[in-house]
C-alpha cells in the first residue's frame, strides 16, 4: 500500500472510530457506484449520514476541511441519492458531513467534524 493510500485509510479508520464513539452506526466504508465513492455511510438515529474524510500530514496545501469545495458537496449529495436508490427503504433524513484529519508526524492526530455541509 503506498503512503497516500495508507494515510487515507488511517484517516478513515480514525473518522469511523470518532463517529462510533459519538453513537453513530457505521453502515458502509468506501461504498462505490458508477458516480463515485462515499468514504463512510453511517446512521445517526434516523438520519443517514454520508461522510467525506480528508486526511493531510500538514497544512501546506490548506486545512483538510478546505479540500471539500461546494462542487464536492454537490457531488456528495448526488452520491447520497445514488446510495438511497440502491437501498430501498424509508430514511427520514439525510445529511452530508465532512471529517478532516490532520496527522502531523510526531503529534497526536486532530479530528475535526463539520455536520451538514452545503445545506
């Protein structure tokens, strides 16, 4: 596994643990369809949560959360719709979250969670 993929997997592992510790149930990791991929799909009570995870080693290219543009948020909404089409059943609410993980060498990782982006 190359360094970039390993860093991404590390960030997704931390994000999944972070969400579980806050009471969310992880339903899927790296769910794929023709339109793209969702990093994490979770359930927060009766709300389906589509979560994008961005992990960086530093802030030289900006904060990890800054990597999620309005265009990316719009794409995540389309992916959420595709996920719902693939899993029939009533889901009262859907939201898009972003988790940024800053994993600087020699420091504990910092996890930041933004709830309901682009709403």
